[in-house]
């Protein structure tokens, strides 16, 4: 099936990033429009979140899955797990358009990929949704704990970001204590809320923003955080800016306003333009903890479900994010390269090494 773009930009992105497969899933009868991207399977089958969002165009969804699947490859590689990178997008509003039949039909498309893609949780999907997929394919993880799955991966994602923040503080200030540190969390969703809880437990002062006013007030009051307008969060003079919503918030426009010392959050693809924004952050001496490195807790949780690891083992693997972050930041400083490049190089080296023994 040809990529439905006027300039073949998707083919260009696939060639640029080395994607293996882009699959379109359509069923008018159940209202399904979805896209699956498989980036690289050198380390193992491609795992990726299934997000359901009301994309403005097919091209926007394609761009999202291509970039996110590449990030998953790097996330798995730098985290030391034996999985490749993929991602999927169901086009639609999860609050009004999601249904059992839609999800089960999507599960049938996943089944047709014969294990090269493993579906997991993302924005707009839940452990219950993974249960529907599992009715049609064994290649879905993030199932409810009652069914032997890992359940909601958000607590592990938040814990990984927490370790990433502490590691960044250690590199910048020489200690990783959160007491008295100021942290601006953008996004009060499931991961953002659980991160705020961890930060407040250690007496950090937390500012929080969210595009949903009711959610913002609820979370701010619950954890005694300071609610701020979403557009003002970039200008706060804080130790850490933690983007925990959608990607692309770190860009030339926002960087010019930033007064933080560290960027460390759970959102994927935080840099709108890796090359340009990475350089701008270095020029402003803002320490950036690569998103796919510190938000890998959710992936580790899913990998543990596949490998049959215990909760204790999952917690230990997530805690490793602390030292992995420090290693990347030290490499970045020693080699005078942007931190995302340092992380990429570590991931690419592991993939290249494993490719040698799989040929």
C-alpha cells in the first residue's frame, strides 16, 4: 500500500532512520484507522506503545509513529533489554471512539505481524485495552495484574524519571538530594502525577501545569504543588524543567525563554529538532537528560512481563537508569557532544555489536 503523502516524506524518514516496516490498518466497519511502525529488530521483536489520539492528518500520525518507533529502538538498546523498537497509532479520540470491537480488530492486525511487533501501553490506552488485544493476539503486554500482567506501566516510568532527575542533579550540583530543589512538571497525567508524588515525598518544591484546568487544580491541591499556566512554565527559574506531556516542547522558541538548569521528563521526542535544539541547550548550559533514557521504566516493566521477571527484578532494572544517566551525561561533557548524541552513540554501539553475532 503506498504511503498516503504527496511528497513521499514518510519514505524519506524511513530511509533516514532505517525503518523496516510501516503498516496501515483500516476497517471501515469498526471505524479503525491505525498505523504500525517497526524500526529495528536486531535486539529482538519490536515493542511499542499503542497510542490513540485525534491526529489532524494521516501524515501527522505517520510522523509520530516513525519518530517514536526509532526512539523505542534506542530506549531498549541503552536500557540493556533485548527488544527492538516499534510504535502504533490509532487515529481517533480515545474518550469517545474507543470500543472493544475496534481494539480487537486492531489486535488482529498485530497478530498478522507474527511477533515482529509487540503492543504495549501509551497515551489513550489502558491495561483493559491490552486485554482486548490479547483476545486476538498473544503479542500484547501491559495486561492487568489480575491476569498476570505488569498492569499500568506509569509507576515505573515515573520512577525512572525520578532516578534521571536525581542523577542529573548529582552531575550538576555534586549531590542528588531533592530537598529544597525546584522542579516544574509540565503535564499532570498519570505519569506526571506519580512523579510529583515522588518529588514531594522528598520535599522538592514542585510547580505544575496542565492544559486541563480541572486536572491541574486537582493535582496541585493533592500534593501541595504550585499551579502555573502552561505557557508560563518555561520562564520559571527552577532547577529542573520536567516535560511529562506530549513531545516537541523543547524548541528554539521555548529554549530562548528557559531559566532552568536541567531538563528531565517523561515525554517522548522532547527536542523538536535534535541537532538544533541540542546545540541551543549546550550553548545555554542547560543539562538535558535524554527522554528515551530516563523514561524507560515503562519499557522495562513490559520487558519484565515478557521475560517473567519478578517485581523486585523490575525495580532493580529501573533503578539502573540512575547510573545510565550519569554515564551519558559524563560522556557528553567529556566529549563535548550533546547528551542526546552521547546516548545515541551508546545505543548504536550495542545494536552494532549484537548485529555481528546475529548475521
